[in-house]
C-alpha cells in the first residue's frame, strides 16, 4: 500500500513539474515571438500579452507549490537558529501551522474570487474566461496548505 502511494505521489510530482516546465517554456516562446513580431514586422499577436500574464501567474503558483513540496520555500529563521532544539521545534511547528492557515484562507478567498469572475463571464483573451485563468490560485494555495500540514507530521527524509 505504501509503495502504491509513493508511486502515485511521484507521478503527481512529475506531472506538476511537467506542467511547470511547459508553462515556463510556452511563456518564454510566446514572449520572444511577440518581441520578434513587434521589432521586425511591426505587428504582434493580440492575445499574446494577456496570455503571458496568465502564464506568469501559473508559473509563480506552480513554482511555489514545488517549493513547498521540497520544503525549499523562503523561510525566515533569524531567531530560530539561535534557539535550542525544543524551542526551535516549537517555532518550526508554529510557523508551519501559520503558513498552512494563511494558505488555507488564501485558497478559500481565491475560490470565492474565482466564482465571482465566473458569474461575471469576463473573457481574458480569445474565448478563454478569466476564471479559468485564475483556477491555479485556489488549487495552488490549497495544495500548499496541505503540504504545510503534512510537513508538520512528516520529515523530508520520510517522504522520500
């Protein structure tokens, strides 16, 4: 059972990394194409700029999700590094709980925000509605909240 779970998590992590890489490469390709079209042909693609802005959002959230998965996100340990092992553990736990709560609240409110956008029916570019572009926000914050909670109970060495 544990092996199946590990394999499923590994597959999910690879999928997450794959989407991140594809989004980043697509963002760079479209931005470069837009620059070339503007500089050398005095034209451009109408939907390219909003599309790149959406991809920046997606790359940012996917990168944050990957950072929390690997526990390599930004941490401020100015005080914790001078504490003993037990107080350091307490501070680490409190910070993890706070991070999970903040991400959970952000997931909730970005979900609500996305629902308002869905009701409005605003179009981001082409035929793509704004709410589809914002879907990464509640998903990303939700995944990060879950990972912060899991990190409270599992050390990085245990999760493989």
